[in-house]
């Protein structure tokens, strides 16, 4: 009996081993992977804040593309200036235009550097050829100049006989009882297109500083008087060089009618005037000859 059961026991043990082997060979159950955790969201690196309108205008002024002062208003002139490339650096030569521009820079005045813009400058006591004179009173012995910057080089677009002083007539019979007006040397954004006694001119529309010649000695002395005095840029009626007549009570006057008409034609081609229209304020500098000669 024991012998007959031995084969059965061996067979049972073999089958039991095979069952464990098959069970161990089964693949492990596949459980879903845990959900992935997204990385933390980080703020992008903060980009520099855009410059303010005042800062952008200050840059355009420094480049000679926008008239000072900066006012923070991005209007047509600012937008036009922002669309321009940076002009080349100033490279004034030793001619009259170059000496005028160097004088403007030394005084800290603005120089328009776009080739379609013009710089209006009066120089007292200088001849149109750039030589000095004795600056005697009651004479057309100053100059009115238009200076254009082309590729960084100052060039004269026009230069005419002029006066930046009142005549003898208005010095001894001034319109203001404090004395005839003598505009202070400097640069001012104070004129707009208009008319002076029937002819086209640049007329004063912003306050200007003047000296009052109370002593009637043709000097710039005493306190400054600032206001709207009708200091226009007009023609001098073709008067002789040695007599201002009634032409100037303190205005900026070009001696000849033809020269003044050419002056007006040119200033109306200035790109800033074309962009801004009739409301554009023209910038003008008045210098003594010594500034240009040194």
C-alpha cells in the first residue's frame, strides 16, 4: 500500500511546484502612475519699464531732433522725431556756419541737426562775410542767418544784413516810458507765422526778456523786463545800411524786402513747421559777435 501511494505523492508535489512556478511567472499588476505634479509657476524676469515721455523727449532733444523744452506730451512733432534715425555728430568747420554752431553749443543752446530743419540765428556786430564791425547804433550792422546741418556739417542756407537793436528814432522816443526794448542775448522759442504791418513775418507769441534803455545810450543794462512786446522778425523796407529809420523799436529786422521774403520762404520749408502747422513756435538765437569770433 505504501509503495502504491509513493508515485501519487510525487506527482502531487510536482504539480504543486508547477502551479507555484506559473503563479510566480505572471506579470505584476499594472497600477496607474500617480499624477505628475507640474513645476511651480515662476514669474518671468521683469523687463525694464518703458521710458517716460519726458525721458524720450530728452533723448530726442539731445539728438537735435526735437525742440526744447520737454513737456511730456507725445504729439505730432515728438512722433516725427521718434521716427528719425540718429543724426551724425556735429562736425563744425571754421567757416561762418561752423563758428555760429560752436557758439550755440558753448552757450548750451539747441542745434537742430535734421537736414530738413533750419536754425535761426542773429549775430550782433558781425558782417555777412563773418568779419566784425564796430556795432555802431542805428545801423544794419548785424546778421540774420539760417544754418542747416547736413551730415553733421553746418552750412549756411542764407545770411542777410539785419539789426537786433532799436533805431535812434525809437531809442529817443520809446514806445515804453521805461525805455526802448533791447532783446537779451539767448535762445527763445517765441515766434509763429503771422503778419507785421501787412507783410508776412515771424511774430512774437511768447514772452521775451528785454533790457530797457532808460539812459538812451544804446546799451543792455539794468533789470530785465519780460513780456509780450511785439518783437517781430520782419523786413526793413530796403532802408540804407547806415540808418534804421522807423524800422525797429526793438524787433529783429532784415534790411531788404527781397532778403526777408527769401528768409520767410525758407523757414516755411522747415520740416517741424510742415509737421506742426501754423501753430509751430520758431526757435531763434541772438548772439553777440564775440561769441562767434572766439
